[in-house]
C-alpha cells in the first residue's frame, strides 16, 4: 500500500476477506483524482508487485481508468475515480456480518 501512498491515493481502505470470501485474503480500495492518476497508480502498483514479489498481476479497466481492478491473487486492489467509487460503494457491500454504523436519532 505504500506504493499507493506514494502516488497520493486518497481514502485508502483495506478490508480483510478471511472468512468472508475465498477470492482473496485482503481487498484494498483507493481513489485517484482523475483517470490519468488512477491509470498511473495501477500501472506503477502492478510493476512494483512484479518487481518486488515476482508475480504477474491481472489488470482490468485500465483503458478507461474509471475503475481499475488489480488481481494479485491474495490481494485484490480496486482503484476508482471518486464519483465511480461512491456509486458502487464496495466498502458497504463487503461490510456484511459486521454491526451497522450508528445512526443519528432526533
């Protein structure tokens, strides 16, 4: 995740998936301010994973870069433009089984 921090990703979230899904151990969600930044973050992260861990990753969505998915086997990374991230709201989707956030009472 330090690669995403270096690239000034915003609203970085890590969701443990152990016991929730068999697709991966962790899911990382972050936003970039533009399609150019999202594409750049995705490419740099994929290159770093290959260089440092010797793994080839699968990338989906790079041509439009509204939502880029990086599958690194045990970690899945979703990089979004902010509007697209709020529309899909993956954080809420993967929050099942946990207590709901408290709501304001008037």
